[in-house]
């Protein structure tokens, strides 16, 4: 079958390991999984047999029925046949062609939030510094090809989400914005030397929304303090040639898409549009069905719900819900009994897959 990509691969390269999953073989050959299945049927036609028989229906008509069956039993092997492979098992390492990327999920800093069990802004800054120190140690060891800094939203607390915020905030709105901008700039300065490429992704969020009163936002989602902070830092980066790549959603959109240098496609959204964390999978599937931004991403990064959750969304793709670095939410804990460990969610990517997930 000279037109078969699998046949051509084995002709021009080495024989494939047919014990691997079809999806893994398809990635190696650069073809679809269905092509691999068709190839297997071609090289082993005697394994799958089509059978037909005729039956008489109640109406007195003859109907042909068909089925498929495996005619030949799978070849049996013994421990002796596997001994050599098992002896090398401890030395097995995944096949990779280069360094991957590291993703640093900076979410829910909510600078200005105070009067919580985790303190206020000063305590939040200390947690950020500790998480960043752990990230530096991690990246010095992994030596990634790219570091992706993700502002998943809620970078400031704002003062127009609830009536109590003017009393529970420890910073005014202008000071929240200035402090958050300085924190991000300092993080970027530390991360920049640790990889050949540094990418800064920002998305709009509910706490970042520019409002003129409690829950009163008269503008589009583009009017967001998190995006404003990113744009301000981008001006400085471009003027001083800091070599940072900036990614944000297209105009009027709320999901940002980025292709990492290792070949992974990331989709980042705050997540509040889904309504609840349990609804996120259905919401993402709707984005896929509607060919919305990020529909073909390998990994979705979602935020808003303040706890770590990894969800499969079909065809080997995942949504990673991130942890928060803010002082916590006593209101939420009193109402539900739940709380989560604060920290920065970090993971590695390579060729569309994630690994080494941790809370720094």
C-alpha cells in the first residue's frame, strides 16, 4: 500500500512497535488514528472475518444479517519471551526530542483583599515570593525551552464586587492596580533569564472588570484591569527590548490561545462564564462544538473557582483548574466547609501533553 502513510513510514524508517496504542503510533507517523486501524486490518486480514446469514422476518421477507468475528486467536507468549524487556524496565524513559515548556499559573492574587484567615495584601505578597522561589528552583532544574506566565484573572480585589469591600480591602483601587503591576513586573524580571522564551498571557475576569458601581460594568470585557496591567508592562518591555511575548484574547473575546515552542496548544480563560466548576466540562465542549477560541487546544487552563481540579474533556485533552494565592475566602468556607491550599499551580508541557503538576 504505497499510499498508506504507515507503510511508507516503516519503509523509510524502522519497524513500528505495534504494542503501542493507536494514538501513539498515529503521532509518530503523523497520520490519523483511523489510518492506523485500517493499516492493521490490511496487514492482519485473517484476524477479522465478516460473516453473513439470512433470516425470515415476520413479514415473510428474507433479510441478510452481518457480523464480524475474530477467527484467529492472539499468539501466546511466556515469561521467557518478556524477560529481556522486563530487565530493562527501570531504565525506560519517554521518547522526546527536546526540552518542554513550563507553565506558571498566577491566579486570584486579588491584591487589596484583607481581613481573611490568610491575612491581607502583605501576607499575599509573602506567599507569592515563596512560590516564586520554588518556581525558580524548579526551572533551574528543568531548563525549559519556554516559560509561560499566565495571569488567569482576579489579579486585584476591586472595590465594586460586594458592598463590604470598602471595609475589608486594605488598599484603594489605584493602589491595588499599582501594586499588582509592580508584582508582575518583578516576577517577569526573575523568570526572564531562566528560559530562551518568556510568554505573558492575560485574560479578563470578574474581579478585574472595570466598574462604576457594585456589579455595574457598562463596557465590554476588554475593559479589564488585568489586561490594562499587561498592556502597561508590554509598553515598557517593547521600549526596553525585554524580549517578552504578550498574548491576550482577541477583541471582545475572553479566551486566549497560545502555541508553546514544544508543540502544545494552550487555551486560557478565567472560567466565570461557565457558572460553576461542575459545568466547566460542558462549557468547554460547547466552545469546541461552536469552534470558539481555544476549541482545538490540547490543554485548557481555567481559574475562578480557587481550587485545583484536573478534568478530562475528550480525545486525550484536559482542563486544569488552578489554585489561588489570595488570603482565602472565609465567606466560602463558612457556607460550604471547604477550603484549598493556597499557591501557584505549575506544570510542564511537551507535544500537547502535561506532566509534573504541582502547587508551588
